[in-house]
C-alpha cells in the first residue's frame, strides 16, 4: 500500500499533500478485516511519522514503525503484527 494518501512517487511520504522523502516505514493492519499476515505499509517523512502512527493507533490498529532506507531492497512481506498498537519502540 505504499503510495496511498496521495504520496509522492518513489519513496515519498504517505501524508496527503506531502512530497518529502520518506525516512520511516509504518507497517499496520486493520484486525477487523485482515488476518495477521495481511500487513499494509505507509511511508513517512520525519515531520509526519508521528501523525500517521497516531492516526492508525487511535483506531486500535497494530502499528510498527521502523527506519526506511530507500536504497535498500523493499521487503514486500513484513512479519505479522501483533494485536496491540505500539509507539514504534525506536523513538518514533
């Protein structure tokens, strides 16, 4: 789901209207409609990572935030997420 919310192309932030480069990867799922192995990914710049994480966590979606490196190969199948939303654990 990279590129949703009007994201900039090629690793841009998923926040609507933002065209900054992404530095964070936000993996999430909606447990009401997706099994644990169905994980979606948004990308975020430094300015919007907290906004996007809180947007998802407020809906009780499991969320994992990690650093994003646009030059590294993208893992299209991240590990399943737990049921409890997290604050990222890495200071995000």
